[in-house]
């Protein structure tokens, strides 16, 4: 007999001014299962989970946990009831220790009512060892890598002995080995009867780890299915509401002359890349593949002038770049969409107009050297309109947009500088399949206009589907250059795991 649900959310409705975010949503989860929650950005997934945690108050609906109706007024209430959550965005206290972060607000006390630091450190050590996490409980959080900080978020969720754990994009900052480790933890939790609600845009993860998948679209549940009844095309079609047999648009551009040449480029950091040479042509999308640690980001940041080179030459449109710096790169016609949209891409507390116009401000000065706000605002609005950025207005703070629309604003930013070369580091990371297709379409249109793109991607289908050629790096060395007709996942992986 099928086990009863451990969680039921029944008829949940949530309204914001002018927006029906959740429309009569019913969602249930059974113990000992991994239940994937899928949908485009803005489909309502996060809003539904925030209603569960008491971060948002439902306008209508009921929550039944372990057979009893309940409603949480804050996240602490949910955690005490056995519902824990691993957030995509890290929420730690950087200057406190691992142990202090894990037990924040529930520190063990001694007989005098003071924090028992020794017990807290010992409990943390036991918890981390049980999860096979190898770092010091007394280490300062800011000294850890992003993936180790993400591991602390996982440890904190497990520490509540939760019966339900919500994981929101938990692998976004993890290496492949760490992802495999996380999946082992998930299997262990599942075997103990813990229910996992797993939110991810990574299709391969869903088919690898999930038992059940619920698809949401426009604030409604489209359906719930056993994962065995799904394939990627069917799942994507349910998410976006249209046929997506063709995941990538045709890239029809005329390959022109060389616009960028990199000759023997070596990083000033001896542990980074060495002796990299390649060319980029007008109308070309040059993919860059490789595993974590391949030094792909370090390479393009050096080309853009963020990092220092020890040797080598960068030639743009036949002219050597005498001094590498972001300012000189922009003036030479290069734009750079960075990998980490949150940390190095957007200015979250500034509006869309300012975020779009920042590198172009010098082009909108009047004779007195002051900004012509009317022209600036008009240009920013026009550029975002061309990319179909969805926003209530140009004065909206960029942090309030979905990931896909934030990415469009960043693209608009660089297109306002009229670049000939656009470097895009993981351009579709953390955005849904519908927004991905829109980004791909923009890229195809740009190269059709004669612009050139360098695209770093960790998703092999994306590399193969969008690139004319693919460079593959391994441990800072160029180990392969693949033409589109010769590129496949096996060959890319071969180059990414060994020196040529």
C-alpha cells in the first residue's frame, strides 16, 4: 500500500500587487522520495517554498504536515517542525567560524547559560565527519571555498534531523566530485525516510536523482509524474508550454576575418594556465570547454585585463594590445559577461537603467561634462526592449528580476558599448530552459551581424549545439580544438581529462 504523504499543500494561492504568483496549487510529497520541482524562472517554485516556510503568507490554502494541519509564521517554526532548506544563495556569516554558522541561534549552553564552545565544536566535527566533509569546524567561513560554504549549508540542513529537506539549486557551486558526494548524501537521507524536494534547472540531475517530478508553469501545477515516464524533451515541453525538440536555434552566420588572436598567453599565476594560443573570427561562436579547475575563467579574465599575464600577446583586429586592462579591452571592442551574475555581474540595489548603462556613461555626456539622463535612459530602454527584457519599468531594481532577465540586462549593458567581441562565461547558468533559448537566439543574431563570441560552458549539449569550434582546456593547458562536425561529448571529455 502506497505510503501517505508527509507533506500536503492544498489549494495554495498567493497574490502580489498586479500578479497572481500561485493559483490554487496542490502539491504533495511522500517520505523517502526525491521529489523534483521544475519550471521556468517565475513559474512559482520559490514562492511555493516560501509559503511553506512562512516567509510569505498564503492568501488561500492549507498545509498538512505528517497528518496535521499547520501554518508557519517564520522559517524557524518550519525548521523546528522538521522542515529544512538549502538555499541557492549562501546566507552565512563570513567572519564567524563554521561551527558558529551551523548552530547560529541554537547554540549549546553550559550550566551557567553561556555558549558551550567546546561542545559546539565537537558536535560540528561529528556532523561534518558523518557527511565526509573534510574541513575544520573552527575555520572562519570566509576562508572556505564557495563549494565548501555550500557544503556547510547542506550540513546545517541535515543538523536539524529534518523529515523534509528542500534543496534549491544545491549543486550550483559544486565540482563534479562534490555533486557525486551530495547525491550519496541524498541517497542516505532517502534511505532513512527523509523526503527531498529538489529544485534544479539541470536536466541531467533530475533524471539521475529524482523519483517524482512536479512541473509548474505560470503559478500553476501542470502535472506530477514518475520520472520513468519522462524524457528531457517532454519535460521541457511541459515547462515552457511549447514543443522543444530543437533546443538550440540555427546559428547561420558568415565566418569572416580573424578579429582576435591570442599568442602563447601564460598567466602570471604559476598555478594557472600556460602557453595558450588560438584565433577568433567574425561571425564565430568559439566554445571553451573543460572541467572545474581547467582555468577557463582565468584565461578570459586575463584577455579582458582583469588578471595579469606573464607572457604572450593579445592581438585585436590586427593590433597588439599594449597594456591589458578592462578599460583598454572595452575601448578595443570587447565586452565581458561574467560567470557569477550575483557577485560580479549585477549591481543589485541599482535599477535597470543604471545597470545597463554603467560601461557607456562616457558616451552620454553633454558639453558641460554632465550626464544627459534623457538620452541615457532612452538608449538603455531601447536596448532592453530589443532583447525583450521583462520588467515592470526601467526603474525596477535589478535584484527583483528573474535570473534570465538579469542576464538580458547584462547583455544589454555590453551591447550598448557596440562591441565586436563578446566574452560570455557560463551565459545560461542558473536560468530556465525558456530563457536559455532566448539567450541562444540573441547569440545567433549577434554573430549573424558579424560579431564574434567566446562562450565558456560546462554544459556539453550547449557547447556542441551553439559553437562553430570548441577549445578544450585541462589543468591550464589547451588540449584540443574541435570543429563542430567532429565535436561530441566523448571527444570533449577525452580532451578535458588528459593532456594531448
